[in-house]
């Protein structure tokens, strides 16, 4: 294979010529030559010989461009020489910063015109013309003819002759015209060396000329590389043709050789196995058997396909004839859309519901805190006043106690409210009331009016929550009716979708709206069973399908779940922030609702939910706080309390009955709270720590026996139902000892008949052994019958 020729880089000839060209050197490829307009071309200063002087250094010679022609990218051979009759032309593309102005004579222009016409057929052979031919010109270059150039020169001469300025040149205009005539008469004459102007500085180039020089140099390099690449591509194609031709010839020779060898190896003497009729028959039978088996398999497949087609057609007919599937799909789609719209509605309204709930809770909390703070302040000021009253050193000279205005105003307010309550009890006929057992929850008329107004505004907002909502999306009965239809039509899908777990969540906002006005601390509050949502849920549960115990039980838990998730948390908030354990009315109402919730509607037998545990814990915690903060029974000297009308005695009595009232309220939770919890709170923390001490400080008499009867009446009978034991519970030991001491003192006093009442109290609390021993010691045989009756 021939070697690849080396890439050569030709060097352009830098010929210089002293003869003037007819044209200015080209500025850049693709831009036409600029033809000097009359009077605009720069001329060198005239010399004595009358010839045009050329300013600048000699440059490389560039060949003229052909008129209206775009050169191809291939170069002509370097050896092609210019024609003999073609005059050399001089360009100015070369070094940067060099420029040259040409004055061309008329004879030279004629010669240029003649040479340009002859070169249209033969082309240019110089290196400069080759370099310009590589890049295609964007416009056609038009070279003016000799007549145009001569006319331009004459016009310039006339313009100079008419000028009225003094030329800076030494020579005159006549010399210029003589020079031009001589140059016209003798076109072959050239200026002498001494007539040429020697430039000492370079004429500055224009920006256009500099850019033209740079682009020409780049184009020349690019054209050389493209020529070399073309040569390389031509050489590679030639080598490929040669290689393909050799391989084809080799394949033809091999095919011819193999064909001849096969012909030579063929042997006609080879004999085949003899064939008879039996062999042919056997082969045909075998072939027939195979075809029959194939046919039978095809028949079986055909029968199977026919059966499948029949079954498919019957299925299609059944589906087309049955419209239930379409109805089912329509129902499910409608339920899906309904539930989505319901959820969107509730999500939008839940924010308003929470705001209204918070407003109502804040209003009730403010009222409860007002009552609690007022009670504590009044207790503090009254106690301070009585302490000051018992000190003789704090008395003024006039014998009156110095009391500040605030304390005096508070004492007057307390007495005013007590007077109003006494009058109200007298009108109602309640004469057995004890001072100190009142809740003292009256508000001034102005504050009560403000409270009612704020409460009314909140209730108006409650009514407007679902004012713009259709009944199907805010009425619990209508919502449950939708799910009831689903349960009746498609019970399987209903229970598989666990709708019983979804309904409590959907109804939660609607139930909370109905509970905004519900206050479980009021005796006249609406019971849960009387609420509309409770009745609707009960009806939905009663109408549940009884096909399966499991399915029916799932719907039976809806009400319990609603109570557990919605009602109990609301009750817990009331207990923690609003409930006053000293108020019997609030405690009774709260216990009533709690019994309905915790006993009758428990989630499941032996199952205690977290919300239920939280509720019970909050109840115990609130009662502990009340025992620690609200119970105060002062102890005064007997001289101060002997007089029942004294302020000290009255204040002590009120505080004792207030503590006994709390004791009663705590023990009302029997059955809801554990016995151990109640015994610890009621007996351990309240009875033994406060009430017994107050009884021990009192003088034995009918009042003490009455108080003991009230304490025993508060004790739950369930604690003493075990008849096998003859001893009471351990927490009552201090109370039993106080009863025995009181009975012993009363037996020696004028109130001996009160001993029987004390024995009855001991029998009631199952302190039988102590009662028998007391009767035997004091020979009270007539009281033994009380023990035997029990």
C-alpha cells in the first residue's frame, strides 16, 4: 500500500514592483474593491519627471480578481506562471500599519484593462491570486475600464486648476499637467530613483485596512489546510478503491477454484439404497399417523376455543342484561363524592368551631376564676380581721378596731350576700340550712348582665356556623341515613370498609357544635341522652343489620367511640379548669353526667380507655387541690368561741361546715372512684386532718353529736356491708375514739340522752366491739338491744 504523502506548506512569493497598478489593493475577502471617485483619491506630490510617486514600502504582489467570479477552494499549480503580456500588479495586504497610495497613468490603466480581459479565460497563476480564490466572495467585484479612469483623472486635474488656494508643494500645477501628459505619451517610462519620495514615517492605516489584513492572513491559512485535507481525502479514497478491487478479484478466483474442485470431486459411480413398495408404504403410514395426531390436537384446541367463545358471549350477555352493576357503580361513585364533599365542608368549618369553643371556655373560665379568687380573698381578709380582733394590743383608745377600707368593704359585701341568701331560704321554707354550706356564687347585677351578653353573642355565632350548609352535610341524622343505605344495600362492602370507625370522626365537629352550650356543672343542663346527636346515633345503631354478631357489634361501638373521643375530653376540661369541688350543685351535676358516660356507655366490658383514665385522674387531682387550698378551720380560745354569737364562733362554724360539705362532695364519687382513693382523700386528708381537730376543740354537747351524725351520714354504706367483720375501716379509728370520748363525757353531763345517738353511730360504722365494751363499762344494758338489732 502506498504511503500517505507528507503535508507541504507552500511559501508565497513576495515580489515587488515599482510599476503603478490600476487599482487599489483589496481590503478583505468578500468585499469589493473601492474605486476612487473623482477628486477623492489621494495623489502623491508631483515630481520633476512628471511621474506619480509611490509612498510606502514594496509589498507582496497579489494577482487581480476576475470580474464576477467566485474562486473555488482548490489552488492552482504553483508552477503556473503569469502570462508574458500581463503587467505586474502591486497590492498592499501584508504587514500591519503599512499603507500605500497609487497614482496610475492612463497607459498603465489601458494595459490593466487589456490584461484583465485576457485573464478571464486563462485564470491567475500567482500565489496571491490563489490565496484570495480560496474564500468565496459575498459580492461581485467590478473593475473600471480605462476610459472611466481617464475621465476621473481629467476631472481631478480640472478641480485642482480651479482651486484658489496656494499649494504647499514646490512644484506648480503646470508641472503636474506636464507630468501627466508625459506619462500618457510614454506609458512605459518609469520615474527615476532620485524622483521617488523616500518616506521616513509610516502612514497610519485605517481600521478597515487592519481588519482586512487580519482576515486575509486567516483565510490564507484556512485555505491551505482545506487543500491539504482535500488531498488527504482523495488519497484515502484511492487506497480504499484499490483494496476493494483486490479483495473482489481474490473472491472471484476462490469461487472459481471451489467450483472446479466440486466438479472434479463429484462421483457418478455412487449407488443409492434400493427402494421397494413396502418401504414407501411404511413411510406413508408413519407420515399419516403423525398428521392424524396433529389433526386431533388441533380439533381439541378448536373445541376449547369454541367453548371459551361461548362462555365469553354468555358473560357478556349477562353483564349487558344486568343493570345492577351499573347501579352499584353509580351508588359507590355518589357515596365517594358525598364523603369527599362532607370532609371538605367539615375541614372548612372546624376552624370556626374551635374559635367558638375557645370563646365559650374562656368566658366560663373567667367566671370560675372570679368566684375562686373572691372566696380566697374574703377568707383571707375575714381571718385577718378576727385575728386582729382577738388581740387586745391592737385596739384603739376608743375601743374600736382599726380596719383598713378594703377589708371593711369586703366584710360588708360578704354580709350583704349572706343576708340575701337567708331571705331567699326563708321564703323557700328551708330552715335547716347551716351557715357555710352555701356556694356563694352570686355575681353583681352588672357583671351578670355582661356575662349573659357575651354568652348570647357566642351562641349566635354557634347558630351561624352551618347557616350556609345544606342539611345533608350538617344534619347528623341525614348523614347517618346515607351510611344506613349503604349498610342495607351492600353490607359486605360496608363492613369491609370499617365505616363504624369512620363515622365517629366524621360526626366529631357536628357533635362539638351541639356541645358549645352544654355545661355539665349546671343542674339544669341537658342530659346526653336528650341531645339530638345522641338520639340519631342510637337510632342508627338500633337499625344495624343483625346478620353477624361481629358486624353488629362494630356498629354498636359507634356511640361509645363518640363519647370516648368527644364527650370525655370536654368533661375533662370542665373538671380541670371550671369545676369547684366545694359546690354541691356542680358536683352532683358532674357526677350525674359521669355516671351516664362511664357506667352505662363504656366502650367494652373490663376495658378502660385512656380518656377515661385522664378524666378520673383530673377529678382526683382537683379534689386534692381543693382540700389543700380551700379548707381552713381556725382554732380559737374557748373563751372566744363559748359565745355562739361571737364573730370567732360564727367564723369557725362556717369553716367547719364548709369542710364537711367538701367531705360530703368527695364521698359522692363513690362508685366512680375506687374506695382506696376516696378513703385516702375523704378520711385521711380531710376528716382526720381538719374535721376531727375542730370537733376535739368544741365543747361536747348536742352540736357535736349533730356534727358527728353528719359525718357518719356522708360515709358510703357500701364500705360497711361486710357483716362478718365487727371492726370498722382503719381510717375511721380516730373518729371512733372521738365518739367514745364524747359519749363518756355526755354520760356524766346533762345530755345523757345523746349517748344513744353516739352508740348508733358506732353501730352504723361497724365499730361493734368498741360499742359493746363501752356499754359494758358504763352499765348501759338498755343499749345492748341496739347492737343486737344490727
